[in-house]
C-alpha cells in the first residue's frame, strides 16, 4: 500500500508501556536525543494482561543464574538514580533472608552465585542455612517503577500515546503504519518498532507489500516455539493489629528442602513480602507466593486460554489459596485464622533458554522484540531496556 499522507512519522515506536517497554523508551530517549521517540501503551486497562499489576515484587542482586544476577545487579544499582530523577519512590530496601533446609538444589545454586560480601551465610547445627542480605534487597512497586521511567522519558521529550497495537502494515517506502485499538481508531507511522508487549508480542500481525496474507510476529525466527506461559498466583492475607509483632520485616525466600522429603510442599520455594498497604483494598496484607509446585505450564499457542484464566480464574484458585494458607500457617501460626484472604493471578513468559528474547525479527525488517521476563522482569527491567536500546543504535 502507499505510505499514508499527512501523518507525522515517528522515528522509533516502542509498543508496550510495561516494565520492559518503559525502560526501553527511556533509554532510547537518552541515546536518540535528536529523534522522536513514541511509547504506545494503555494508560489504564481493566484486568490488564501484564506482569506488573501489583504493588510489591521482590528484588535482590542474587538470582537463579549468572545471566539474571548480572541484569539484577546492574538494574538495582540504578534504582536510587531513577527515583531521584523521576521524583517517584518505588522501592523499599528492607533486606532479604533466604532459608534452606538441607542440601537443596536452590541453596547450591545460590551459594555458587553469591559474590564476596553480597550476603552473609550461616548454617546451624540442624543443617538449616540462612542467607542474609542487607543492601540491594527488598521489594519494589512495579506500577510506580513504570511511572518513574515514564516521568524521565517524557522529560526527555518522549511522547506517550494511549492504546494498544492491533496490527502493523509495512508501507511501500519501508516505513510502518501501526494501528491501535484506541477510540477513535488511530495509527502511527514510524521507521523502527520495538515490540515489548509481554504475552501479546508474538500474536501481533504484520502485513508486508509482498505478502499475500498477514503473518504473526511469532512466525518469525521460530519465536512461537521458544517460550511458554507459566501461571503464577499469590495469596494476600490481611494483617490485623495483633499480628504485626511476629511478621517479617524483610523479604523472605524459603528455598525448599531436599526433594522427596515429607515437608517438601510446605516450604518449597515460597516467598513472603512484609505487610504493605493495598490501595484498592484499603488494608494491609502480607503477600506469599508459591514455587514451582503450583505453577502450570501453558503452551504459547494457547494465548486465549491464558487470558481467560488471568481474568476469571478457575477451580484451581481455591486449591492455591488453601495451599498458601497452609504454608503461611506453618511458618507463622498467628495467621491460621486470618479473616480475609485473596488470591491474585499473574502469568510469566518463560523462554526456552531462560533469557530475555531481544532481537530483530528479520534482517529485512526494522522490527525488534523485547520480551520473556521468566519471572524476574521487575527487578531487571532497567538493564533489559538499556540493552534493547543499545541494540537499535
């Protein structure tokens, strides 16, 4: 098709205003100070299909692999700078405590990745190991982190556009027209595109002048076969005034006992965040998340199934909240009769090689993808966005 007329061509468009997209847009606005950068994303969405619709995520420099530990360390060291530049306080450095019983695979992995004085390691006579980290560890608010990145982005001259990508059409002059689902419908013409749309990245369609039909982004580079979805649920337990004495004041991760022991389910890779205020509920809740024993893997081609579960849940939610309640009662008996408990669902995009997918979809196209949080996107998003921006220069 002919290039649309009377439309302002954006030099680079970042589609997806989540953790990865907001960071990428910010770094592009720094590297391309003389160019026009636009960030396309919804300003508000009911039941958003995102990984960031929460107010507390753990952060610490030590992660399950050297790759993620490096991303985390480089990102966390920029947290205070981001907060200062944006005027948004998005993290609480309360420290971290890891606990493992016996010789668990989780513990061995953590000990191999700890650098120098990152964490204090203590093992008791009962073969319980404690990993204590006082600095560069705590919890962050993903929504506030996005707000902070957007504040910096817009102060650099970046342009935020409300909406989500519905389709992309390549024009004869090698620009791209990106259509949105905004009301009324609109489109943006740009030279380069970064797709950081999380779950939805690969389902976006692209039509080129030489194509007889549209294809999906996931059809390029065999992307559809390189990731899957994993269900993630958290339990929120209301904290009453008489329960505040013994609750944790720092983030806690239980690394789990050796596989096959009778207590495996009770503390298998669960984590706890100190009580914080949830504005939509108007009350303070202690948050507990599960490990791999409650995850479900959903193939990448079952995107509609993922969306349905995220919005409406299913019969497994009752089992999940009861299991989390049992774990919490085991660790903190005072929560046995918690008056109010909630379950909230989320989904992570887990990649086959365990790394973020950051690449050009085709040598003939100026379209890049940036997705695959693997469950560590919040704390690592600053460095992820920086690396993506540097790929485009």
